C-alpha cells in the first residue's frame, strides 16, 4: 500500500491532479501522516472545466491551492461513513464546507458524483469524483 500521492500517480487517471498538487506545493502534505480523505477528480473531470481553466490555475497558486484543499477532508472517511452524512456538510482542509448527498449515489455540492470509493492508502483514503468542485470563494 502507498500514500495518497503515490497511489493517485500509479492509477494513471489523475495526471492533471498530480500536476496541480505538485504545482501547488501540496505533495509533502499529502505524503504526510494524515490521515486524509481526498475526493480526487479524474483527468476527465478536469477536462470538463472551461478551456484554459487548468492552465490559468497553474499560474495562480493561491487559487489552485484553495481549490485543491477543498477536495480534502481531515481524517479517514470511508464510504460507509459518508453514506450516513446525507444532507450534512463536511469541513474541508480549505476551511469551507462541502455538502454531502446520498440520493442516487454520493454527490458533493449536488454537482460531483463519487464514482469509486474506498481506495485505501497508508495515510488515508481516496474517493474518485467525476467533476471538480469549486469552493464558494473561487
């Protein structure tokens, strides 16, 4: 078993996320002891953003960091725990809250669907999502 960063890189479907985490200087944090729960957008999720958004974010590190940390919850939250949170908010590392929904599958803020759950890592867990979620300030 690997840490969150190495697990995401090895999966091969998170190259944009890995590049963004590296650019934002968050690799040491996500390789740290944690535990963390990461809602990881796939490359396809990043591709849904308007053209030029990813390139612009890679040049705006504070905004990039704010968006990436909005995808991270402190602690190890497994799918079974998330299912008990319908209608509740979860505090993210960013400081803002994300709304959890469980009708027809798990959703974040009503826009992003969790498509794969419980990818266990040495320092937490990854849940794969199909849409990048934006914090209220972004």
